[in-house]
């Protein structure tokens, strides 16, 4: 498990707060709004390290997907995180999604409604 590597003190206050909510059993959905480059993806990394749960990371831009795949690979999280575009997710049945993933992250979620 990655939990032994988890270090809360290395996170910014907003990241600690978001992670606290994500790890709470009462919270089922969370939207984190923060500036570009402020560390939202770091929250995802720490969440996956803490839970060791299979995660679907949906990102709207192919170039961004490649960047995220590289980042998760360098963090040794590739076995737990699949990065996909919204279009590719639409080709997967709901049954398969529920079977293969424990949690979902939508990067740039504001684009879902565009």
C-alpha cells in the first residue's frame, strides 16, 4: 500500500481539506475549484495512495491525457489510475465501468457541460 508514503504535511491547506473530505465515508461527491497549476492533481495522487482503489481519471484533452499518464507513471500510480477521454468512456458499458473502477475523477469538469 502507498499509505506509508503519504505525508499530509507536504500538502497545501486546500489540498488537505479536499483530501479529508474525499476520505470521509459521508462524502460521495466533491468538486475542487482552484487555479491552474495549484495542485488539484496532487489531491488525486494522494487520494489513490491512501485508498489503493482503481480510479478512472477522465480528462477532456488528449494532450493533457498524455501528460497525466506520464505523471501517474512517475508516481508509480499507473496500475491504479486509468486516464481516458469522455468520448472513450462513452464506449464502455455501465456494467464494465462499475466492475473495473472504484472511484471516478473528472478533470476540467466544467467542460462536461460545454
